[in-house]
């Protein structure tokens, strides 16, 4: 199994973003460098922690009553009009990459450079020295 960098992305509507103190409708919450299986477990734990009514069924899915909230191996779930998803660094779209840089969740310069290479408009502008 290979390792990768996964970013926990949160998404919601403008009203809830403002009400919850989010900087934007898309935020980056944390990054993890690990195997996919670990982020699956982290996502399951986040989902269980979100609501006291959530439990794990016999198949390993997080459920609320008879409704599946998070499938066993999924990296995405929705709760109270907010969507949480672990996205692999190389699969980020531009909006997610911008949030990842803005919210300063990457501690690895190589990971930041990967984003700059994919989305040059997000790279910092280096000012030329004046002579």
C-alpha cells in the first residue's frame, strides 16, 4: 500500500460558512501523510464524533438509524449541510488547492510546490529586486 498526502476539505453554503466561522465556503482543515486505510479510519471517527446518534453497523458503515451516513471505505460524508472529504493532494481542484494554501495545512514544501506546479496562478509572486 502506498502513502500519500490527504487534505481534509470542508464545504458548505455561504450562510453556514459565515455562521460557523469558516473563512469561505470551502476550507482545508488538516493534512495527513499516510496510507489510504488510515484516512478511512479518521473519516469514520470524524463522522462518529459529529453526532451522538451515529453508530457503526455490522458492515462497517456509519449509520444514523437505518440511514447510511458514511460507507465503510468512503472518504466523504455530509452532515447538517456540510460536506467533509479527504482529497489526495494530486486530486485537488483549484478551489481546494487555494483553500489548502490559504488555510496553511501543508507543512511540506514539496507538497506546496506540487500545488504551484499544477496551479501556477496560486504560486507566490516573487518581486524583482530594484536596482
